[in-house]
C-alpha cells in the first residue's frame, strides 16, 4: 500500500502585532521563518505545499510552494485555514497545518505526525505540549469541509479534541516566537 499523500498549509498571514511586524518575515539563522517552514514541509515530503500569507512578498518564488495571499487575515486564523483548504486539489488524503513561529519543528517531526496518522484512511493527529494540543496537526480529507467552515480567530483545536486526535508528544512545541524577547531568548 502506498504511503498517504499529505499536503501542507503554512499559516503565515498574521500581522505579528506583538512582534512588531509579520513573524513570517523574521530572519533566523539566515532565512525567514516562512522559508524555513516551507523548506521543512517540503523536506518532510508534503505535496502540495501552500503558504497563506499577508499583503507582502513571501520570498518563496524559487521553491515549489504556492503562496495564497489572505485579504481576510484580520478576521483571524480561521480565514487562513479556509484559504488553504479552498486551494487543495482532490488528491491529498490529509493536510498538515503548521505555523512559522515554532523553531523546534523540523522535517523529522512532521514525518512522525504523518506516520502516527496511519494509512488511509488517516486519523487526526496533533502535537501535545504545554497541557494542550496544537500544531503541527494533521487532519484527514473527511474533515476538510469542517475546516472550510471555521470562523474567527481559532484554528482546528476543537475538531482535534472532538475527533480524539492521536497525540504526538512535542514538549518543545510550547516554545514559540511571539515577541522580540522570545527571539532573543531563542538565539541564546
């Protein structure tokens, strides 16, 4: 049986108010956080990969990543999930949702998420950290309509909880880059 096909949606359209600008464009170790997330998804074997971005140049033209500007980004996270799901082709068995602000996410982790989802049909999977579930998270195709109906500034957590998503322990996921102080602490 062939491995499941998994697309990736990088949620990067946020305004980064606490950061003072879009986190996706923040440079860390020589590349933007968005480019790092895109490369990670590609290295994990995700295809296609979509980056939902704000009103700025994502700088990904040399990578096989489709950028999706989100004019509704002010609505919140759900608008970016909807934009990504609307762009998905018929093929993928599931979609991996990820953000740009978790520096510990790498291709090996994403491959573990996909492996934990099992074969087709896939099971939902979420990373477990800091007493919660979150991204990176994988949702199977049967949940795409529900993702497409999300509203407001929330993601897929309620769906993952209801579906009793399989959990991948990822303690380092609790560390994200929300403020300039977070970035400085990470660099140390």
